C-alpha cells in the first residue's frame, strides 16, 4: 500500500477559492444560492465555500448538510447498514439554486442518491455539483459543474480527501494497493 | 468488492458503530453503543417523518410482515407506517390465538411467511419466548412487538427516545415505574433499557403486583436487587408517595381489569387511592418531572385526567415517536438480510 500526497493545504485552499469565484460568476451573483454539503466531508467544504464567497461578495449563502444513507442503491448488498446521520438544511429548497458539494466524485452513485434526496425535499430551481476531486470512472451520466482537480486513477486506487475539520489536516492522498491485489 | 471499499466508494465512512443484530427480541443484551445507534437512527428517521411527503426509498422491494396473535392498535400501526415510510411492502397477518396451537404451528406459519418472501417478521404473541422460537427456526429477521409478560423492546426504545428529547443525559436520573410490574413486558424491557442508559429505576405498585422474590425473604421495606426473571439491579418501593420523591420521570403502566377478578388487587377504587398518579403526587417529584404511559391508558385509574393531559405529560409524544423508532429498527435489521 503506497500513498502519494497530491494536494497539500495550499492546493486545497486555492482550488476552493477558484471554485467559489466560478460559482458566483456562473450564477451571476449569489441570489437564491443554497450550498448543500454531502456528509461527511462535503459538509465542511460547503461551509468553506460559503465563507470564501462571504469574504469577497459580502453575501451570506445558506448552507446545509445532506445524509444520503437512505437513498443508496447498494443497501441490499452491504453487510453493514450505513449509519444514518441527520440532514440539516435550514431553508426550503424550493426555487433555490442548489450547489451540491462533495469531496470526491467517482462512480456518480452518491451524486445520484443526493439528487434524489434533494428532490424529495422540494423542487429546486436547479442543482449544480461542486467537487474537490474528480477521479473519473463514472457509472452514471453525471458530470460536475465545478472541479478542484481532476485526478486520473485506476479503479483499484483510492482517493482520500482529508480535511482540517474532520481529519486534522488538509490534503488529498492517492493510495495504491500493492501489486496483484484487487 | 469488500464492504469497506464499497462504503468508501460511495463516500460514507466505514468507521463508527456497526449493527450486526439480526433480530430484536429484547433489550436485555443490548450494549450502550447499540442503544445509542438505534436512538441516533431514530432521530434521523424522525426528520423524514417531518417532511411534507414522509417517505424514503430505502427498503424498496423488502417485505415486512406483521404477525399479531394479540390485539394491538398503536404498535401495529406504528410498525406498518414505519415500513411504508421506508417504502417496504407490508403484509399484515392476524392470527386468532385459539386457532393456533403453540409450538410447531407458530414455526410453520413463520416458515411459510419466509418462504413467500418475508425479510422481517414483526411478531406479537401472548406467550413469552414465542419470537425467540420464530427467530431460531427460519431465516427472516424477527422483531418482538410484545411477547407475554416478557418483553416489548420497541416500546422501551421509544420511551428512551422520548426521555432523551427532554433530558439530554439519563445517567443518574430517577425513573419510577408504577403499576402492575409483575405482568408488564413494558416494565421489563424498560428496566433493561433505562439501566443500560445509566438511569436509576424504582419499581412501585401493589405488593401483589411487584416482582418480589418472597421466598428469598424480601420485604416491602427492603430495597434490594431482584433476581426475578434476570432483572438488573433496581429498587422496589411499594409506597408511591415515597417512590416519587425527587423522581425525574414517573411512568405509569396500564392496569388490566382482570387483576381484580384474580384477586391481585382488592378493588379499582383502592388502586386509585394508593397508586393513581395525581397532581399532588407528581408535585412530590422534581419540578417539571415527566409523566409517561405506554398506552392504552385507563384515564382516571392509572393517571388522574388533569395530569394525563397536563404540561408534564409526554404521552402523546411517546405515540408520535413510535413510528420513527420502529423505522430505525426495521432499517437496522434489514441490513442483516443481505442479498447477492
């Protein structure tokens, strides 16, 4: 098992700053925006993006945290039921421009689950997707609107995003299993 | 693909408590962590129930059977609503106790249900231990919705959940359970749940309806651990005025009319005189102490009407929380019915 650090604290900060500007630019301001972080690590990322934008736009974008456990498509096949956490979205999603925030985009199945979870809460004006890392290997027709960094990977590799709020430091690691192991 | 990898793949941390309990038969062997996980899951389910359309797709394609050999309104309805909120298919089977002999035929019924695709069987039965028998003899998960005088784990869990909404920490809290303790599966399961959560439990009721081990020489004044049906250490105090002193919670139990016919209580009037939760008695507990009742309540017998509907009563909340707690149990045990 070998581990390579692909992004350090400064890289993570710059990527988020850029995404923050892109979101404001693409949406022509902050009107009606709602940031929804996917638990676990999307939630602190959503908070950071909102505070970045708060700093340069002076606007307060509402932030929420979404738990997708009840919407997963693999629930019949897991041997350990995922722990269900709360979904805390402080405002009605109806007529909002929702930006879903997650740490890693891989197969797209989590994003699919998140889309369903949001739709069950109401009818947003639009949903966009922001991720810190896109590692490829999509299994569904889902693409991100904002990407911190594209990281080419093989299927057997793991991308781990570590964040100050959860893991004590900011970094993105690529983990490669030893040869011959799935 | 390994489980942890699959979890990682979908971005959910594999860390944290894991639920491996296939059946929920009683709370007697629950760890504090399992109780915590069930309560935490129930809180997330309560969020779903507060939505405009209270339904999630989680258990789509799963079949949940409620098999009731005894009358029930709230437990059965709560389980069925819980199953529907999780998008499971629900089949309810009512069996007349008279048409079903014990032993094999109960097992056969359960086996048939499993063969027709039941993933989870929710069972209520007048005989203590019946759910254990069913759990042993077929593959579906079994949730005990009340067996004889033995256990009613989902009720005890919803009581814990309701208490936690009001008292953040149960450790060291004094909970008095009042009434027909001897015949109460609610009391028994609550004793397990409450003591595991760290509460101090006092049982109170007419001496004939308390689980004394009289042969061991216990007397009403000696408060000592009980050996009866393997209960964990609790206190016994037949004098209600004394029992409720400084209590954080007073839980009244339903009194069955037949207890009078069998001579276990002298009269309903006597019971009311000595064991009804009145405003005056509740005033002896801590200010703001909570009043609970598992229902159905004989208003005016176990609890005075003004107290039953008073500001300290959380009886309606107990009923409302029942669905969220059952959703949590169904969700958690469904995970043990892995496919493919």
